[in-house]
């Protein structure tokens, strides 16, 4: 049995007594009721939803760690004039994420990082570092030359966090996948025994079977090509394809709200490029960046992003994909790393298809960031185009690894950092230590 398949049933409604206990922060009570129902085994159709919820209840406190007093104290340590009233106003404005844990509000462990992104709202905090001069030069060069190619070498590693005991380990680490942007993919070095997935695997990895090894690494090199096109110059075919236009439970779901929103945003528009641009403009103009808990904690991701107007890169990407599909524009997921000198980390974005041209890209997170910083040219760039600072590992959201991980994954939907099983137990994100080091980056 592959436990991660239980998340397919995430949109099944929880029994009311369990849902009410969770909403009130009585996680132990909710877990007790779930275990009792599973033991009765009278509702096997509900069992996958209950098992997934039991895991979520167990891990929820690791994402929401600060009491109100602790959160305020963390802000005041840097911004002494900060007040409780201002904190509550930021919470009411959706700038600080929280959940009820043990009957009281607990606040997301990265709430300060979210606040730093908006210095007008939190002027007493040190704002995020912004170094866009090089980015703007590279994007301008892309537009002038029609695209750029980079040779990129990355070393990735994963191991159990300090304190995790156990000796028998399996591991999966992302690898560059064959896709429109990448070629000449090479594995230069790796922990012995690793088995690479095929280059076209939808979430490509290198896998190590169970052994006594506790730390795993891989070093790989590839070419990444970022072409440039102004999507508004494309003359679409009268008939567009219908692949990648359907729902995919549990997060690409055409809820009534999303159908109504998409109809409003694209009202009166016939050209599919203009429809996609209207969707991109809406998301980048209205959704603000906020760091998220582990994705396994999120409900119907695209819907919630549209309702809350908050999200991170993957949340915004899923909203774009879902709205495009509702508008009959083929769209899909891509993810891996944003890999540039001095800054390498996990990142997600979207693809959309316009015949006769083919696939184009949309990075709503970078577009939202450009809007936040008043950089309209950069915001426009990320509709249709990306940049040469990428490693693409994943072309689908919520698909098995190769081979499929039978235990709970740290992220059942995406794979950017890696996964591990230690003594038969899948490690959650807080029990993993993963690193991605940019070894070489050369623009050709």
C-alpha cells in the first residue's frame, strides 16, 4: 500500500465532530475520534481521508509554533515600538498565518519572513534583501538576444536531522529532467548505489535502496535554455488542443467560486493568449506572497489561494493552472530549483500551451514580487518566459516517485528537497536536512 495515495481523498468532508475539534484546536480529541472510527472499520470509503488527517494532526504543531505573546516578542526584539494591537491588525489582514493548536492561536514559524516582504506594513523590520540589478540585466539580454543558455552544476544532499535515530535508510533526491528547457544532463558523482529514474519521469529522482548509509548526495550538470518570446505577438490557431484542461484532485479542482472568478476575469476575451494574460494579471496583481506550512496541511490549494489572496510560489502556480484549465487553456506544473549564484532554493511555476507556438511559462510568484517592488517590465517578462536560473525536476503535481515511496512523504505532492525512509518510517520535512549547492554557473 502506498500511503500517499490517501491524499487523493483530501476533499472528502471530515465528520462534523472531528472537524469541530480540529477547528477548536483540540488536536488530540480529533485524533482520538479518528482512531476510533478507523478501528470500527464501518466506513472503509472514509478511511483514506481519516488516515491522511491523522498525519496532518500529528504534524500541524510543527508548522505553527509561536503563541501570540511569543510572536509579538519576536517582532518587538527588532522593532521595539511594535504593539499587540498592530499585531492583531496584521493577523486580521491575512499577513500572519495561524491555526488553533491546543485551544489557542499559534502562529506560523516563518511569519516574520512574510512580514519582511511588505515594508510599508512593517516599517520597523529589516526588509527582505533585494538584488535585482543582475536579474534585470539578464532579462534584458534575454529579450535582446532571443534567449540565453546556462551550463549549471549542482550538488544536492539529504540526511536525517540531528536526533533522528535509525540505521536502515532509503533516499530520493531530485534530478534534472528532460523538458523543453534542459539538455545534456549528466550525473557527475553520487553516493554509490543510486538508481536514476528515466529522464522523462514526471518527478525525476535518483533513488538509493535500503542500506546503512545515512547521508546521500548527487552532483549533476546540465544545460538550461531560456528562450524569450512576447506572447502577445502569437497568432493563435482557431482551434486549441484540449489536453491538460481537466481537474486533478485534490488541488486542481473547478469549484463554483473558481469558475465564477475565471468567468469574470476573462469576460469578453476570445483570444487564449489574452485570456491567459488576464489570469496572470489578476493573480500577480492581487495575490500577495505569504510563506506556507507544509503543503500536506493545505486544503484545496487553488481555491484557497483565490479566496485568501495569499500564497507562495507553488500556491500561485496551482491557481494559475486551475484558472487556465477552466478557461480551456492547457496548463500544467513545473518545479525544481531557482539556481543562481548566491541564491539557490526550491521554486515552482506554471506552463501553458498556445497552438501553434507550443508551451509557454508563467511565474506568478516572481510576477507578484515584481508588482510589489513596482517593476512592471519584470512582471510582464514572467508572463510567457522564465530565466536561465532554473533546474526543472518535476513536470507533474502529485505523482509517485521512481520507485514509489511506500511511506508518508515529507511532501506528497512535489519533490524539490528529497525524501527519506529511516527504519521503515518516512521522515517529515522537519526531520530532514537537505542542501542544494550551486557548484558552477556559466552563461554561454
